[in-house]
C-alpha cells in the first residue's frame, strides 16, 4: 500500500507536547501489522492529535503509481497502463479517471448521440465519433442533402431520389438530365414530338427525314402524298406504291401489320416499330386505355383502337346490328345486315356468299378497308390502292372538318356530340350547345366554330372527340364558346 505524510503519521494520538520540538512517533500499518517510525523535528505542535491525512514516500511501504495497469482504489478510477491510458476511446484518462466511450450505446460527456454498433452506419443519424448526422428520409433537408421528401423519396417524378439527391421531373417543361425532351403538359399530345415518358417520338409527316426509320423524304403531313410532291405519305420517293403494308416482314422492315400499319398501331406506315402507339401497353394521349396485345379481346376493357369499351348499362350496349364487329360476331354491317348489299346475316355471321375481300367493290370496314373500286383498285383511274386504302394515305392530323354519316349505326360521333347537316351539304360532328372538346386546348385544330344559320357559333369537332368541357361564355349569343376560334367554312 502507498502512504504519504504531510506533517506526521496519524490515525491516533502520538503525544506531541508543546515543549517538545523533536518527537519520534511509531505507527502500525493495519494491512500488514508492520511499524513505521517517523521522527518529527520542528516547532512545537499545538495539538496532540494530528490530522488523518498522509501521502508521501514511506520507504518500503510505497506502492504502485497511475499508469502501472493496477487500479489503486480509492485514488484511481481506472488504470489501463502507459500505452492505453489517455488513448482515444479507451475510457481512461492520463490521471486514471474515467472518461466517456463513444460506441458503448450510452450518451455521455460531450457526446450528442451514441447508438453503439450502429454508429457510423448510413442513415443511422449518429457518426462514428458520436456526433449527430443528417437522416435521409425524415422529410427534413439537413446537412449536404439536396432534398428530402420523406416517404416520397425515390417515387416516380417526385424530384428527390432515395439518397436525397435531385432527380429530373418529366412534365415540368424543362429538359433535364436523362430526358430526351420535355414539352410540359403537351407531352404525349399529337404532334408534340415528346412522349409522356419524355422520349422523342419521331413519325413520318413531322418534316424531318429519319433515315434510321427508313425515310427517304419527309415534307410534312400537309405535303406528303400530294400530287407533285415527289414524296409519298409513307415518306418514300414513290407515290402510291405500297410494298410496305403488304403484311409480310421483308428485308429492311422491322414489322408489317398490313392495313393495320399507322400511328395508332404497333407498326408505323414505314414498317418500323412505333415508339408511341396504341398497343404498346402504355396509355398515351389521346388514348383512353391500352392493354397491349389484349386490346380487343374478350377479357380486355380496351378496344383495338385504344378506346374504352362501352360499359354495362350504356344506352348503346354491344349488339348485332350496331355496325361494330364484337365477339362472337364475324361481321356487322349495321342496318344493312341480311340485305342485298351486305355479306352479313341478321345474326352477324357470313352469308352463303363469297367471303368479303378487298377488290369485291364493297367497302368492308371490318377488314380495315376505307375504299374499294373493285377491279379498278391500284389503276391510274382509281384513287384506291390494291390494298383498299386511299392513295396518299398517311399520318395526317385529325380535323373538325372530317365528315360523319347521319346513319346512327355508321356515324363516328360520340354520345356527347351529334352528326348534323350544314349548308355546305356535308355532315359534321358538333358539340352540345355551350360545350367544347374535352381535354383539348381551345385552339386545337380538332375543334372550331362555324357560324352557320341555326347553328350559330356551335363548336364542331373531329369524329370520336368527346365534348364534356363547358365553355367560358354560355350559349346562346355571338360570344358563346368564344375561346374556340371561328372558321368561315370547311
């Protein structure tokens, strides 16, 4: 044991008298019953009882020191030896007193946190030195985080990644890293050139020659296919020559769905895969739905042209005689079924006649025909090709001037529009009074007003366009639906 003496050995009375300047005292050490003799020389003391404090060298009774690796209680709280005392995170200081240990799971001293073995791990919130760090995902932008939306981090188009970094937002009108284009709220709209996924959608008729897509010319949809343009509607140099669209995939073609080629099919007019098309499984404007290869099948809610099937309870439910071929029908000529000019019976099955075909002089809509001049198809005196498609057919923009058939089974107007006769002698689809096209910009080419007598300033639309948007100025009056431009005639 280690002992020190400040004035004299105590824990008892040693009998120092006032007139004795020199005293020899003996003390028996309790731990080992040894005797320590101390000789005191000095001025007389004033008490025969010395204070119980001693700590000085005491010869053979001296013990260890701080740093020897042995805890000397009660003077030392710890002792890890000369190599470990006062080292980082040892828990013991240079004077053998305890200090906080980062990593023991206890917040001590100057520590701001201590998660034990979790310290320093990503997103734990506590560093390896027991200081607080930012937590990505708590909804608070901290430290070097660029953003933090909490539970929305990493979600599509949230703008913030799972690691709290800024990510592009498709649809904000700004072309950002990883995007090919961004037309804002016009993404996916006709002729915008940009899909809803911010990818560039090129097509024959956009005025740009896309050699990779097999185009040899492109004068735009208004010029392609017109007489003297020297560029066909399929963006090739020969007008009215349809090697592509024969239904056979030939060298140089990526696909060929025959008469189904076009902007709404999976294969384009130039026999390349459509990047943005009906049938790709992605609902893109102006599609109402897209179930991919299931479109038009019994279990799909989507028609082959990416429009929604009429739901149960619709005023015009599917039936034989409505002019639409629906399962299990094989044909449907509407009110013509069973008549002299139809090859379809009243129960929508083929008559005992030669099956309908291109070249029979009858337009078979169920086969995709839009014209049929019989034996004259494909000849100079006919405007119909040998595949029963009009010469110069190509991707042209829909227009409000497309005519409709007043026959309820054959017209292409929707439930919210009517097929009406105009002074020009043509029938057009028109919105209900006071309404305009649904989902279209007011200046879109698919709608405009025609100031016809009896139909003053009514909005006319392209076939198939719904009219569910109320005009800013109600009907009647010359300013009704004034946000839609006026056109003198079609």
